[in-house]
C-alpha cells in the first residue's frame, strides 16, 4: 500500500491521484477507518495487533488463532467482520478462525513500518 505512494513536491501521491501529507496520513485516513483526528495511531495499533493474531503458522494450513476470540467479545467480532469485508482476512466455517489474505499481510507490513514493531 504505502510502497505505491510516489513522493512529489506536494507530499505523496497515491495511485488514484490523491495527495497526502505523509504515508502515515494515507494509511490512517485513506486505508483505515479514521478521519485522522483524535488518535489515529491508536486505531492503527489496534488494527495491527488484531491482524498479528491472524497470521498463518508457517508450514501449516491452520491459522494462528488468538485463543481469546469469543463470540461474546464484541470488539473482536466487529474487527473481524470489518477486516473480512475489506478483504484483509478470510475464513471458513467461522470468522473466529480467520487467516490473513495477501492484502492483510500488506496492511500489517505497512502498519509495522509506520508504527514500528513494538
């Protein structure tokens, strides 16, 4: 995502021709559901941390499932539904056992670049 930005004298241009002040602004506003007011980095950290919990285990077909994914956990279920709708994760019989798509891998990589790997 952020590697598709072109640095120009006005800032950064995305593939659609929109200009952004920084890669952070593009990621937090153009990709994630934030208007960039308040604390968009916290939204980015939440999305990054949730995506990290759905990275496939290397060498297996089973996803690395976060053990606390419960249907009663509404924030998690909301996140999973949003991430599935955006194409960042896929799932089989239950959304709790989701795994990341290549788009999710790309978003996680970009969030790690912007936010650091803390």
